[in-house]
């Protein structure tokens, strides 16, 4: 029995890493805030986003297992223009996202430091710690840390939601729940759409993790698909649970809703209000572990992606381990410099990165769709009728939403604004 469990445990890798990278920004923050602001109003929308994006994230397993190449190598075959587009987006997302998630993790680390340290110093500890783990342990250590974080976070979140559902929350008198389906809410929904369950370019990062795993272990199609599906559906499942937590604890309550880094401490207080004061340090540690895991996967993933992209542009071949480690360190250093010199502008940069992810989501979804359609796949990896139809509807949904946002942002008169 123990051997069987160990074998099952070994199956999981890139799919769980992708889930760990996704949960930090889109779940702990966006899903919880969606519940706090709109109650259950966005539950169906969150579910639809996860469903419509599924075929385009699945492409990383289909293409990489069939060709032994990463999606980024696939983009290169479509032309240098597409590869350069990915590279520019990856560089921007790498440094801004590293700064943002590291600051979030640093604010939670402050719970466990007996002396008062600045956020900049705490952020340095986070980024330096991530780089040490990646340099020392590389893929295997990252893989094992991610699994532990996902199990712990999932269990604690489910318990918190169940307890919140049985606890009465005092609602502000004459409270009227706002509708998310107004133009005023479009900005929030755009950010959530771009980052739920993760930016589409994370699919290419996941394909790099899968390619790395394939070099070290023997993986069959069935196990690769199982790993991806478990990781993906955990993200969708937890997105709804985080929304439920926000809806049950914060929505309509007397909580003063906070934004940015301050929300990390409010998140811990939210769990504590449900589970009891005894759980404060435990929940703070779990939330910190989640954000630290996100920081590691973001630095590692984007470091790999940027290294791969530049190597394909310059040398027309995949990046080697030395290049990957160099770019991983560069991503970490620049991320810290952004924290050090642009702390006051970090929120604006993060919003820019989120909107950019939203704007490019349908483009990379289309690229992934084209790669899968143009690649000869084994029967086990081919899309059936349902996934083909879902892909078409997903592209219509993503491009349609992008057109609506462009009209809202630059041609508001069309909407009568």
C-alpha cells in the first residue's frame, strides 16, 4: 500500500506546479475579493473562465508529450513575430509578478519575525530564499514543496469554508449586494479573467516543467494527463472555495475592505474569525507557505521561459541548464530592484501586467489551439468532439470579452458612456 501511494505521489509534477503558481494571485486575492465584493454573483463566471480556458492549458501536455518540445519552441515554428511577442510579455510578467508575489509573501513572513523588519528586507529574504532553493534543489525540491503546499492549503480552506457556512455573520443594516454585471465592475472582471486560473502564458511554462520532468523520468500519456487534470481542477475547485470564503465572511459585513499588500493580513484575520484566534499563526503560516510556493514557481517558471525564448531567438535551439539558472537569477534580482525602487508604483505595474495578460490571453489561446491542430497527436492525446467545440466557444468568449474591454476603454461612446 505504501509503495502504491508513493507511485501515485510521483505521478504529480508540472500540473501541481502550475496550480501552485496560479493560486497566489488569482485565488488568494482575486477570488476572495470577488466573494467579498459581490457575494456569489461571480461564481458561475469563475467556473466558465476555468472551463473555457481548459483546452488551451491542456495544449501544453498534448504538444509537449507528442513532440518532446515546449510550447515556446512551437511558437518559434509559427514565426519570429509570435516568439518576440511571447518574449516581451514574458519579460514584463516575470519581473512585475516576481515583485508582486514576493511582496505579498514578505508581508506574511512578518508574522513570524520577532523583530520589526522593513518590507524591502523581508522581500529580499523571500527572493534570496527562493533562489537558494532553486539553485540547490532544482526541479525535484520545487516539485515536492509544491505538493505539500497544495495539500495543506486545500484542507485548511475546505475546513474554513465549512466552518464559515455554519457561522452567522453580522450584515450591515440595509445592505444591498452590488451587481457585478455593470460597466463599473468591468475593470475588476477583466483582471480576474486574465489571471483565472492563471495567465495563458503559464501553459508554456508548464510545458517547460513537463519537458524537464521527461528528461529525468519516464512518463506516459495517461500519467501526464492525470497530473494536469488534477492540478487544473484543484485550481478551479479552490477558486470557488476562496470565493465562498469571501462571500461568507466579508460580503455585507462590517469589515473595512482593504487593498494591495494590506489584504494579506486581512486574509489571515478572515480565516481566524471563522476558525478561532488559536488558528492565527497556523493560517498565517499556511498563507505564507502558499505565497512562498507561488514566489518559487513564478521565479523558476518565468526564468525558464525567458531563457528558452531568448535562446530560440539567438541560437535557434532550446536553452541549457546554465542559461536557465542565469535567467532565473536575473528575474529574481530585477524583481527585487522593482520592489526597492518602485514600491509606490508596484500596484500600477501589477494592474498593467494583469491587463496585458488579459489582452494577450485570446492570442496565446489561439496559438495553442493552432499548435494542437497542426500537430500529429497520438490517439490518447487528441481532442474529441467536445474539446474541439469547447475550444471554439472558448476563443469566441475570450476574443469577445477583449473586444468589449477595448470598446469600454477607448470607445466608450459606443456603450453610451
